[in-house]
C-alpha cells in the first residue's frame, strides 16, 4: 500500500554512505593508470568515469569485500578486463567529442 509512501525508513548518515557501485573505484583507478591527462584534469577524469560507468552494469555493495569474496579469480579477471575496455572506449569517446566541439567552434567563428 501507499500508506507509508514518502516516509523515511533509513538513517541517511549510515545507509547512504555505506552503499556504492563496486565498479567506481575500479574505473577511477584504471583511468588514472591509462591516462596521464586524467591525473591533471579533473573534468576529463569525471567525464571519462561517467562514460565508462554507464557502459558497465551496476554492482552495488556495502563493502568491497562482499563482492570479491563471492567471485572466482576468473570472474575477477573478467571484471577487470571489462573495466579496462570500458575505460579505453570512454577515453576515446571523450577525446573525440572534444575534437568535434573544437572543430565546431572553429567553424562557427569563421
């Protein structure tokens, strides 16, 4: 029923701080390894992370150990491969969009 709709049933300080997408840390680590630019440009880092994370399935956990405990070494390796592929594709995508934007701005200034 909708009787309880809108009622807060959790404590924001504990529940919302403890839940995260397992891929987030993996993606940020991979971006920083794959791109020197990401280490110096936080906007680029954030853009690439968003694109990469949107290409991966969400895996929400409270503690990272929850995920790694239930995965085989082969599953973990496959996950890391998917992250590397998503990050490489995201870097290429973000850089290509920047080139397109720059070309468009150059063209409109003429």
